[in-house]
């Protein structure tokens, strides 16, 4: 049996979660009718149109997008603005802890106005008395889906996502998290399933259901949500039980130990390193570990092999400089890993710019090669003259060698 978090995926499979008996305090919810369309409808009964008040319900539900222990997400049509949106709503209003967490999520996402963070459009209560909020409907696919395609050797996916593109995507994720951390918020559930990649390269970090402002107390209602056993995909193992909260495969060691009140930005940094590792190496570093207890132990002890040159038959070896970058991100000691998202951005930008630090034979060779390229750009005339002379000497030597045979 897998333990699942109470956060709801905005896009993905329709996993149905069943909560056990809840001891939380009940809360009374005032029911109001879902707002109907307020923009007028124009009627052309002659040369001049007349405006009639809107009578349709504003949101028309189209299809489910996701379901979890807290509630569900549905695709809907907004008849006022004429666009599709995603509506996330609670299944029950009687659990005060879940309601508080739901309200926190709305306010956190609403406070994080960033191009790489999913925006909130509206909030309300529907005709059934369920609280909901309206988000942008994200087009594209999750990073989890992309990794699965890359792992399977999908040629189109590998053509679209070579290593340099993957680095740019991860930089967008880092920029979103740098903004969130600057505002004082931890995500605490970063994983490939919570990152969306659009058809034009748009990158969005979503599902802030477990996010918390640094120093803020936990919401009530920490009873675990339990799901039926299912396939183990990298995001199937989740937990929200007592002091352990999040997705074990992507947790930091301190998060796995249940030190929830001690978490800071460095915990998110570790989770991001795990996500980037999976995006590059196409498998989770704990893919062979089964069961929540064993995974929580492995998070605290296991370090992946970053320098195996035969990681995947479908792609070249991961560049060595990225292996060294991830090695720092995977440090179990919080004081030895990246201390901020800004430090992660600076480190990755160095790799993108070709500024390779010498750490091993591969990085030494790359450094020498990069230095040679920089010298060509810095001294083009000298390089052209020198290479011409060298070519002349080589050609002259070949001519003399050939003449010696006659």
C-alpha cells in the first residue's frame, strides 16, 4: 500500500484517494450559488445591437484533470472570458485542517506572481457548497511524462530535449523557486510531475498544496491519505503522515527524517537536484528501492553514481561538469550542498557558458578545449597566421617526402 499526499495533481492520472476516519474539527460552510455569466450577450435584431444580461453559468465543466485525497481538478470553460481553465475544489468542507491547507494554497499561489508559477484567476463556492479556485489551464506535458519518453528512447523527445535544452528548462524552474524563496515560501513537494513543459517551451512549477511560509505553523489535519496499490512510477510513492510530508523519492534527508519545522530553502535545493538528476540520467536514483521505510532510509544514505559513462543507451554520457554540479546538490549535510537557489543558478549558468571547473580528467580535457576556443576568438589574426604557417610547413614536408621517392 502506498501513502499518498493530500495535494492534488493539476494534470495527470485520475488517482482516487480514500481518507481514513478523520478526527479533525468540522467547519460550517455557507453555501452560495455559483456565479452565472455576468458579461452581456449582444443581440442583433436590427442595425443597432441590444445587450441582454448573461444567463448561463459562468463555468461549464468539460472533463476531469486529476483527483486526490483533498479534492479534484476539472477542466472547465469560462463563458465570461471564453477560455478554458482548471478548477481545483475540495471534496468536503467538513475537515477544518484540509480547508485551512486549501486556503493557504490559494493565498500562496496568489502571492507568487511569476511567469513560471501557475496563476490563480478566481475563487468561489459552487452550488454544492464546495470551495474552489480557478487556475490557468496549462497546455503541454509534465516533466515526468517527458522523462518517461526519454527513458524509452523516444526519438522525437530526444531531438527536442538535448542536454543544453534540459539545462535551460531547469534554469526556468530555478528562477521560479528563487522568486518563491525570496518571498519566503518553501514548496516541499518538488518533483517531475509538478513541473509542466508547454509546446513552446513554457515552464511552470505547480501544485503548491504542501507549500509553507518559512516559520509558519503547520495546518491542522495531518492524518494520512491512503490509496489503493498502484504502479510505482517515480511519483506514485507519496506521504503526508504526521511529521513526514511530501514525496519520498524526491525528499531531502532532513525531510525524510521528519524534521518539518527545521526545513529551509536547502531542502528544496536537494529536491531540485533529484529532479534535475532524473531529467539528465532518465531514472530516479532510488528506482530500485521498494517501500516507504526503505526509501526514507535510502534518501539519507545513498548517493548516485554521477560519472557512469554508460547511463542510457539512448543518449550520450551526461557531461561530467553536470555530474559534479549534481554531486554538490546531493550532499546529505545541509551545510555542504547548495545554500540557495541563486547559488544553483550561478553554478548551472557557468556550465551553460562553458566555464568548466577542473575536477577530473574529463573536465580537464574540456577546460583545455574551451581555453583553445577562447584563444581563437580573442586572437583571430594570430591564429589565422599561425595555422596558415603550420599548414604550409606540413604541406611542404609532405611534398619533400614525396619527392624523395623519385
